[in-house]
C-alpha cells in the first residue's frame, strides 16, 4: 500500500465544515482516522487520501474543492522535505531535492523537472503512482495549487508561471483556472505540472546552510524506508513519452542513465517488463481519456502514440472486450460529458472497489 503523510489533508475538516458538510463522515467514507488528518508524523493510504478529496467535492458539489484546499496548505505539509527545499541555494536545487526525497512525504508521488520544447522554459511535472489510477482530478488540482503556493514562496506572490497543465477536462469555468493560477491552463495533457522560465529556476533563495544540511542528513538517513520501485517511477516517464510516438526501451533507459539490459533486468526483479508497463500505461490513459474527456478518437490515438485508429480499436477490444466508442457509450447517456465516479463503470475490471480503497 502506498502511503502519504497525514499533513496532506491539512485544512480538510475546516473546509468541509465551511461548506456545510460533515468532515468525520467523509473521512469515514474514505476510511481515514480523523486523528491522522493534518499530522506530519502519521501516514494514511494515498488512495484513501485522494478518495477523501474526490468524495468531498462530489458530496458538497464544490467543483474547485481541491484548489480551495490548497489555499489552506503550504510547503510545511512536506515536513523535512519542505525544510530542505526552502533552504536550498536556488529554485532549481529546491525542485531537485523534492524530486530526490519525495518518497519521505509519499512514495506514491513522482516529481521531476523536464525539458521543454522551448529552451527558455522548463516543465515541473508530477504523477500519482497508483495502478490502476483512481479518479484524481481534485487531488491533482490540490497538488497544483500547493505547488503554486511553493512557487510564490520562492519567487514572490506576484509570480506567474508560463502555463499550467492538467490531465483532465476543466471541472468548472476555464476563466477560473486562469484567475487562480495566473497563467493559461491547458487541459487533457499527458501529465500535470507547470511550464516555468529557466531564468526563474536559476534564481537564488535565502540559503540557510545549517538548516539545509540538517534536513538533508535526516532525509538521507531515512530515504530507504519509503523508497519506490523502478517500475512505479518508469510508469510516469512512459506517460510523458507516449504522445511523442518515439517510446522505446532504449530511450526510457537513458532517462535513468541505465543500459537497456540493466533496465530490463531490474524490471524483471519487480516481476514486470518494459512492454507490460507500456501496455498498462496506454490502457490507463485510454480509459481516462475515453471516460473523462470528449476528445475525439483521433486525438486519443495521438495521446497514446498510435498512428492509426485501428490500433486503438484492437487494443480496446483486448483491454475492455469492446470498441472504444462502445466503451465510452456504456457509461455516457445522450449529452453527458464523460465524468464518472469510482466504482460505477460496468466494463472496468475491478471498478466496484474490490479492496482498492483500504
């Protein structure tokens, strides 16, 4: 079971109460002990924490619940990872620390700074490493909102990213996203994150050498306790590379500085292969795009790295025992927008919860 610190739900109960809801009932629905909420020294199931945010938004009918909850949080929810990051030398160094030690906050989250097609820009991206992935749009917007607050801590409250990227459709008015994030939003993207200027990443921070070293020493001493496997991390890289149509084991291995044979050997030790991970990632992405977006099948093919729609059709028959259109229509009625909640699709194996939320 992948865990996350209880501090990830800081502010949850007051926000639910402010909207007239019962926080304890929602936490019980998500199987979370209220005593763990907001506590940095306690861990809860990552799936259950995501479920709590998703359920609260649905029950309270608050489409921006995740973004609202982010306003009640700060870098402090990361505990020692946050201390090490905010005392780093530069913004880029801070993000490297978050990437290297995120497992101390949650081994179920992967972060990275990746190259942008514009050399003047960089991309900060993150993924929840849950397989199969649960509905998580609200949780993604919560994480994006907290990341924005961290950027404001580093670069000032007037700072505006170049763009925000969301892997789901808009949950409300698109203009609200622009007001909230201060930059153009891009929906139905392969991964969640921000486009930022390289010059901003190079800006210095208020470097506290002593506090920084103490935090790093602590994180280094505990890093192995919450580490994540190569397969989980590789899934996030695969999702990023799928739309390029240039996804090979050699290319994936280079992302980790490994020889392809070494990559395959380490994956075999985790009882999987590169081909299996690619297929799982394509299946999960296809399921998400078919059920939560109105993208055309041609657009979905592009997101999956397929050159022909017939390949998508064959894959869907193998994954879901039906065609992509039939899979989408099995849930949607006339005029519906393709949003669903966990456990309600008859064609998704294991959709009726089957122990997924524990």
